[in-house]
């Protein structure tokens, strides 16, 4: 199946092409700004579907917006000359409802497409997109999310003129998924336009604060609330703007002759994760908790995890090793300890349902063999 994508080198085009290839579509006819115009004639001969994503949105002069409907006219004329009735999906903009030069040019392109459909009977799908954000979007261009994420990731100031102004957003993966459904014949329409299933509204000031929080919280090992779809998608986008020499950050390591302990990850609603290294022959723990619970996973080395209920003398012992990954639950009210019985370091990952609070640690010393 030959699929023509105009604007294939742009933000949406790159993501769409990558997604289509992942789905097994290999015959993609990618038309970019650098493509010879003569190839448009060839590409429109027998393509089975057209994604018309090309457009001018930041020209040097307002007159250059005319290219939006001029190129659309050329594309449709080529299809007509080849009597190719392939469906055409076109990305328009919410700005098409406005009377600025960009909006007028997008409206003209929409009218061309609707007239083409009436004349030829070809299916056309017009999406008036809100602000689309995600990886590979150019900052300081036409996406406030890209601009904010790039600034935050590079420790640059973020400027907001009207923090109370509302903005409608759509995430690139959701847009691409919607376009893929259209390719397969499933579209959702409202009047003359196709609509996205998932969009989000947020005030510009709140958007700025949320993106800045990603930078600030990572310094404290916190991850955002991934249960909120917009926050999760903004966080993924923010990470895509990190400089390549800034993907890493050190942990605070608490080390002594027994090994070390380092907190790794914290979440306001999901507790925390830490790494514990225990030297051979060493026992760590010998404490219990009122409400704190833990899950322990040995990823390297061998050892024993021992339990004794606080009001009992009997021991329960679990043999653990990195070669046989096993999760061990630590219930409240049980004294517990970890013993490295091997000849190499024992390394374990520990999840706790509470973020450690030094003012209220809920950790009380008691010997496992008392």
C-alpha cells in the first residue's frame, strides 16, 4: 500500500512516518520541502492514501501563507489528472476559525479539499488541530509546550505574558493514532471536520508551572503523578528536550563498612524505591515498622531475609539470590533483617509504600534473634 505523506519532514510527519513503519507500512512516499516538485506528479499516480501535512505557519511575510492553499491546489490537481480517488487526510488548524492571514489560508485549503471531494467523490478528512506537542517538535517556533520544555530542560527562563490564558493541546502520539485509524477507515466526525478523541485544556501559567516542576522534582528524586494523562505526556515531552549530556544525575549514597544505601525514586502517591548493597557476611536491618511496608528484590548475590513477629520468638527465613529473582513482602509488625551469605556483594532493590520522613521514620530497632 503506497501512502503519500506531504510535510513528511515536519514534526507531525516525522512521528507519523515512524509510527507507520512500526506498523509494517513500508511503501511511504515522503514529500518534504527539499523534494523536487516533479516527484509530486509521480507520487500521486497510484498512492492509496494521502496524508497532507505540509503547510506554512511561520513565514517571513503574511503573503507567504498563500502557499498553504496553492500547494493544496497543486496536490489535488495531480490526483485529478491521474484519476486517483485515494482518500486525503489534511491537517488544518484551530486558527482556521480566525481572520488572520494564517487562518484565512487554512480555510481556503479546507474549501479546496471539500470542493475536490464533491467533484470527484473521494473521501476527505479535515482535522482542525489544536496545539500539538510531543517529541521532535521545534522550540521557539509555534508550540508553547516545546518552547517551555526546551527552556526548562536547558535551565533557561520561561516567559508568560498572560498566565490566565487558556490553551487546547493534543499529544502527538494520540494524533498519530487517530490518523492511523483514519487510514484504516475509522474516523470520528463533527460536521465537516474530523475530531480527536483526546485533547486537553490548561492555562498557560499552569502549564509553565507544571513543566518547571519536572526539573525541580527530579532534583529531589520525585517523578510526577503518572495517573494524570496530561502530566504524563508533558513529562515524556520534557525529557525529550534534555541535552544529551544531561540524561544522568547522581544519587546520595549513604556508605559504611557494611555497604551502602541510596534512595532512587520517589512518588507522592507511590512511595519510594531504593538500592541497598550488603557486603559478604554482613547483616542489615534488625528493625520493624508500624505501618510502613516494603517489597524486597535481590538482583545480585545470595542471602537470607529473616522475619520474626514482634510478639513472637519463631523465625521465618527466605533464601534469596539474584539468579532466582523473588519478591519478598515485608509486613508491618515484623522484625526483619537481611544477611549476605555469599562471597560477593548482595544488591537489592527495595520499594516502600511511604516516602522516608526523618521526622517520622516509623522504623524501630529490634534484634531478629531477641
